[in-house]
C-alpha cells in the first residue's frame, strides 16, 4: 500500500501512516526523508514502527519541528532484488485553535 500524496494533521490528534510491501525474500520497509536519509524515531515527535508505519504522535506546540512536521517522506522497500520507493508524501502538521464566539453583556433598559 502506497502512502498518500499529502498528509495533514493537528498537533492535538497525531496520525499514523502505513507502508506495506511484499516480495521474496520478504522486503525490509523503512521511511526516508527528502534528503534520502532514513527517518528515525524521535521521542514524542516521530516514531518509525516495526510494522512499517510512520507515526506522528500528538505533541505540544513547543515540540513542533519544521524538519519533521512540514517535510517530505517516502517509503522504501528493499530485498535482494533491489529497492523500490513510494511516491512522495508531503506532511504538514499544525496547531489548530478554535475560537468560540464570546458572549456580549447587554444592558437591559428599564
């Protein structure tokens, strides 16, 4: 299964995206960033799971990292036959604020 072309999520929700590959021998699945480096687990920010998923947990605003949360990733599957890459997935995480309308105090005329 190929990852989506874009992935947007709120810092209060987090998200996981999977990547699956089949072959013989069984391929190793990993995630790479736009520079071609392996994406690694960064506690509380990004986790590379053993099942091939890339997990972005919910995070407080002060842990936002543009290198992680506004970045491009690809899934790579490798075995003895070679390596295949998924399409690029553009990730965008943000802190979303919801503003409720305030109540106005109205003076009653007598």
